C-alpha cells in the first residue's frame, strides 16, 4: 500500500500569517500542474479581505523538465488516475485536520489539477467542505463511497471554464457537465474565448459566488438572542 501524501506545512502561504482561525472564514487554494503555492496567491486581491486565504503546495514533483509541483501524476493529456486524485484529496483533508481547526467555514478553490483535487476532497468528506470553486478543472470519473451523501447535501460548487481550453480532455469535460448537476448545487459558467486560464470576469464571478456562500453560512449560524 503506498504511503499517504503529506503536504509541506512550512510551504503554505497565509494571507494573515499564522493567525488563529477561530470564527474566521478560510479559503484554501490548490494550484495547477507544474505550478506552486505562489501561483494562485495573488487572487486574494480579488477576494474579500475578511477571508483568511491559505495557498497550499502540492506534494509531488513532476518529471523533468516540468517545473513546479503536482497533486498527482499524469501521463499525457488523456490519462488521469482516480486513485491518485483521491490520495491528493486525502492529503488536503489531513492538512485541514491539523491546521484549520476552529474555522467558521472552509472553502476550496482549485485551478486545473487543483480543481479536480478540490472536488475529490469534497466527495471524500462532504460535511467538512462548505463550498468549492473549480477553475478549468474537472470531476474525476468513478464512484466514491460518500457520493450518495454528497447528492443529499448538494453543497454549492462554482465551475468556470473557457471555450478555448484545450488542456482538459473533452471526455472529462463531458463527464463533469453530466455528473456535477446531480450531486451539487452548481453555478457553472463558460467564458467565450478563454483558454486554460482565468479572466477578470471570471474572478468577479468567483468573488460574488464566495461572498454569497459565506454570507449564507454566517446567516445560518446566527441565533437570535433577544427573544423570550
């Protein structure tokens, strides 16, 4: 049995340093293949300053000469190993166990590979993740034990992609298009002319989506104290 993946806690970039997370809303960023924890960290400028943002470093090194880090191995654009995606999701959950205790809410935002891992993490523990933003990513094919629970909970998921994205294979896009609406509350948008990247309009939509989810979670947690 392969050893579990372990994320490097020292490599994590925090928007607020190592502040306590008690009653704070946490957004965890998962970068794409061949990138690293610095790649998505700049997105915090487009998000609410009230969020605590943590940008994780993937646990693997791609084969030379690819730069950066990876969440799971890929062999060509048509090969994606579901077990490896699951292992990456389990590593994210282990990091949350150790470093995100006490957060008022936990959201995941992933790009490409990171988007696939974000969704897989949600599927592994639907009660742990409040919402997911999947940018230019996909849902990993194959059933997981808690998919039925996921479909009952129907957590909010934003899935954004471009019409000119030629990196994610079409069968994976088709699978995601068919599968996601059955198990989550999907906010999906396709951006004309966008390649395998993120646009200003998409980031504006992401901010609106996250602000809505955090406000709804905060509202559901409010308990009237002046009654009776």
